[in-house]
């Protein structure tokens, strides 16, 4: 009982080693899996409830862990959300350097393909939906989203344009793509919601290019 035997010694663990199992934090071998499980649960909670109605306790319950573990890995709900944003945008951030490796007059098409590709992939679409819905409805979530996207993606792109208004150009290009994502994947207005992705890229890429390198 409570980790001791009747004679006061430590109780044997379930595996018979004689070492009592620690409560709270998982063994090191389980840490990565536990953290990922918490993030998966957090994305589901943020998607279903939005940022304001999601709680650390609710995330912990959905992940099947104690609330203390959520605090251990992430601290606050804002930090959980920030981690979820980083994971969701991981593929885009991984592509940010590749976006600018080719000719600058083709960067609009590359950027459009990457963003549309993320939304078309069901694996990355679900966390993106959770993040966008939360950011639209909550100032704290919006600030986290804005800070990460601006610092890790848009400023990197802007830094390669060589224009005095490069940050504005990068933000206008992003706004074009975010607007399309909202209408196609979040609000789902037809006919854009059912349009062929290649057709979208063909029509939108020149507009994005114009924002980035046009007059």
C-alpha cells in the first residue's frame, strides 16, 4: 500500500524488480511518446472547443495523463498552444529555406504549392484547422500564431527579397494564401471548396508572386 510493505519496506513494482514506480513523470523512455500524446490531445481539444474553452485539465484527461504532466512538459496552456502551432507548421518551416533556393521569379508558385499542400494533406490539415479556429476567436491564441509565423517564416522570406518593403510584401503574400485557406478549408464556400488544387495553384501563384517581387 502506498509503495510500502507491511514491514515498512518498499513495495515491489509490477515488474517484480523491487523498485517502486514513481508517480507523476513517466520514465525517460516514455517521455517522447507522452509529450506527443499530449500534443495530439491538445490539437483535438483546441479544434473542438477553441482556445478559450480548452483547459489544461481537459487536455490531460483527453491524453490520459495527470494535469501535472502537462505542466511539466509545457507549463501553461499558452505554451501548449505554441507547441501545437510549431508542430503544425513544422513542414512549412522545414520548407522555408527551400522556398528561396530556386529562381526568385518562381518563389510565388513554390510558396503557394507548399501552403496549399499542407492544407490538402489530412495529416497536417487537422492541426491547422485547430490553430486557425483558435486564433480567429482568441487574442492570446492569435498572438502566439502571429509571433511564430512572423518570426520563423515571413521574416525569413522577407530577408531574401532585397526590397525596402519586404516584410509588407511577405505579409501580403501570406494574407492571400490564408484567405484562400479560410474560404476553402474552414468556411468551405463553393466552388472554391471543391476546386482542383492544381487549378488553385495556377491561378493564385502569379498573384502571390506579384506581392513578393512585383512593382
